[in-house]
C-alpha cells in the first residue's frame, strides 16, 4: 500500500498492511520561515517513513494580522507567546475586518502548504492546521472573552462571523495549494472554559460553517479536541472523518470512543509528562526518556484497544520536540504489530 491508500483504508475501516502513523511536533526554531519549515517537515516525514504530514504552523498565526503582538523565541520547545492582545475593550471587537488570509502571517502559512506540496511531490497526504473561530477569539482577547460573551453576546457573534469568514478564506486558498484535508483544532470545547450550552451557541454554529467549507472537497479531515473535561460528544458529531484528542490521559479512551463514534480515531500515544500525586513532573515524556520496549508496548496497547481497525497512530497533541530518535523509530516499528493483515498472517503461520 502507498501512504494515500493506507490512510484512506484506515479512514474507511478497511484492512491495512500496517497501522498508519505520524508523530507530529512543532519545529519552533524554524516556524517563522515557511520554506525552511516545509523542508524540515518533509524531511522528518521521509526519515521516519510516516504516512502523512500534519503541517505545524505556530499556534498564534491566526491572530497576528488582527493586531496581537507576539514575542518570538525561535528555539526548540519555546513557542511564540502573546505580548499584548488585540482586544482590550468591547469596542475593539467591532473593529475586526474580514481578511483575505493570503497575505501577512496567514499568507506565510499558505506558503507552507505550497512549499510542502512542491517538496513532497505527491508522496504524502498533508493536512493544514486551522483553529475553531471561538479558539481564535480567545487568542485575540485572552480571558476577557468570557466576560464579553456574557455581557455583549451579539457583538461577539458578529466578531465570530468575521473570524469564520476569514478562516474560510484561508481554507479555500489551502485547497488550491493542494492540501489533502484539515486538522481542525478547538481549544474551546472544554467545560474548563465554556458550558455545553455556551459552546452550542458560540462554538458549534461557527465550527460547522468552517468545516462545511471544505469537507466535501478534501478526503482527510480531522477534528482535534484540546484539553481535559472535553465536550467530546459534540465534536464527535461533526462532519469530519477522523477524531484526535488526548486519549491516553483524558476521557474517553480509544476503546470508550469506539462505542461513541464510528469515525476513525487518531491517537494512542501519550504526549504529555507524567505527574505524581502532588502534580510534580516525574517524567518529561515517554517519547523523550522512555525505553524502546516501553514505547513499543505503549503503541501495541493502543492498537489492541480497537483491534487495529479505524485507527491512525499519533499523539494526543504535538509531541515533544526533544523526542529521541530511537523512540520515534520504535513507534514506527510498532505500527506493524497488530495490523489486521499482519495478525492474520502471523496466526496462520
């Protein structure tokens, strides 16, 4: 099977020669240069023989063109950070304008898609990362968004319309660039930030507008549900064909999710540190300091949870940039174990 066939088979719950896999991460030392980032991402995917490329633009790319001031570090594991939010008063929301999303910081991420399309030469499906409108609103305003939603909901809905239209402009340009789909990330579908009622009002309608702008034109469409206490059941109903969340430390598990949804599941690999009962880090990351044997067993556990069907292996969010080479190879190697075809052949033998 080639990579496109393997991904499509997993999405459709068909047999695969091995479980598709990707360990995406940020390349924060390079992510301000779209050509260099594209080169790094394609080389990384080729080195470890991954099955797709999840583009890794920096997480604040969608707000700089509206005036958020950002501090850049250009170092491993030092992502850009907000220096000053663009929204400091309720009136600031009314000053947002729809952006074409092909210039400025948005334009650099479009160039990333274009460069990856050219460099990968059709070897890999690749998906662009986009954010839910409510997530973008939170990045524009910080925590004052919660007050503004409750005191001035009509103004926030107008702003969400503008953010949605801008996101759709970016989506259309990326489709023209040749993406296979989108990694639609919501960091807002969590009870830690919004009630279910609030998300149904300020999240779902705008999410669906964005997703409907591409889901009939692309074949690999992932919804990423970020954070604990998530509203999994809401996002699982979205018209995408793949779901990703922190399944190794946040409910539901892969096995539990299989009872909730018939969509392909992307996950199985813990990406965060381990903590003791006092919330102190006792281990940075399985991928950083785990043994090869631990990593391979970890991957096999995930495969067994869903019998290798409708599964793509990956982290619950970005993997640690300091993940060791030996452990990344271990993940890729373990993807062979448990694939339906391999299991059948091994049993027959």
